[in-house]
C-alpha cells in the first residue's frame, strides 16, 4: 500500500503543479502549451509525469481560464439539466408541478369576473 499511496501523492502533486502552471501562464498572458507547462514545473523543481503537460494543454485549449476562475462553484444551467430529468420518467411529477400554475391562472380569471360583476 505504501507504493500505491506514494503513486497517488505524485499524481496529485502533478495535477496541482499543472493547475498552478496553467494559472501562472494565464496570469502572464502567455500561451498555455505543454512545453510552457513543463518549463514552469521544471523551474519550480516539481517532477510531473510526462503526460500531464500535454493533457492540461489539450484540455485548456478549448476553455477560457478566466471564465473557469469566474465561475468556480457556479451551478450549470438549470433548465438544461431539468429537461432530461423530466423526460426520464418524472413526467407525472412535472405534470403535478404544472397543475398548480394552471389553477392559479383560473383563479385569477374568476376573480376578474367576480370583481367586474
């Protein structure tokens, strides 16, 4: 178990090093490439597995780090997440949720009729 624990520790250090290196490059306005990530890790004296720099660079080439930082902890779009759930067998529950809204509309119409009489 000692070697497994050591391996997990190295992996987490590598991930953390790549995360910090990505943030440093972003902060400096430099391009986030596997080469630049590896240079920062080497300069910091951190040994990372060879696949981490390219993995992070590839992952971040389609992401805006500024957006990721600004949206830390933000929930994803609720309507998009709710639609598949409703279609996944919760249709009766969704119908129950819609029913009170319809009743409220009917009550409002009735109140208008009574008020005008």
